[in-house]
C-alpha cells in the first residue's frame, strides 16, 4: 500500500465539498472563528439562497456567544434580519443538527426546504452532513459548502502540523462515537 494512501483516504472522507448551487437554506454550524459563515454569505449575496440558519451556543473568538457573533457578521454583510433563523442553545454537532432541524420544521416547514447548503469547517463537514441526515427528511438535498479560509485545516495539508493531525484524528474518533450512539444518518 502506498504510504500516503491513508492520508489521502482520510482527506477524501472528511473534507467534502460540492459546487455552489441554489438552495432553500444555508445551515451554518458555528465555531469560535467566523469562517463557516463565508460560504453562506456568498450564497446569499449571489442570490443562491434566501435565508441562513445559524446554530451554536459556544464562545466566539471575541468572547460573545457564537450565534450572536455570526449574526452580527451576517447583518454587517447585508443579510436581512428576516432572512436569519437563529438557534442559540446547541452545544455540539448533535444538538446543532437536532435543534436546527426542529427550528426549520416549526418556522418554515419541510415543504419549504427541499435543499440545504451545509456550512461547517472543512474537516468537520462529513460529521455535520451525517448528523444532519439523522434529523432531516431523506428527500432534502444537502450541499457541502465549507469555507476556503487559510486559517482552517485543508485537505491538502492537515497532516503537516501536530495540531492539524490532532484535530483530524479527533474528528475521526467523534464520527465513530456518534455512529456507536446511533447519532448519524445514512449519507
């Protein structure tokens, strides 16, 4: 076996990305840094999505709640308040998906959401999609839209730093944990 094949296989598995296309909603998984919002903003500004769902109760890099940090950046970028759905209580990916899906169901209804862009850190994209798949109708199309921020881990270089290797291998472990608990849907 090629000694680099494992690294390439991990990159292909975790770092999922689709071309942008029109979607009914951009589902944004918050994190302490703002990069996951960038693809959602690009879709909104180009007319490819009419609304964004922002979910996350962690602490942003400025010390504010992640959802508030993301909302403020979205509004500053020109996203209308009525185009934003905010889920402020999720503490981890499972809650982001479950609470975000419940918010969609109660505010919009699944008949209004046939496709969603999934906006999450590049190395986190696979778990974000698999976790969402457990909580949303099977017929809703998911489009992977990770940011292209040089501060984020990239499929081509994550193994080049100890921190990158740690984050990616931890992510693989979290996928295993979620699968063992039954928290992932079929993709």
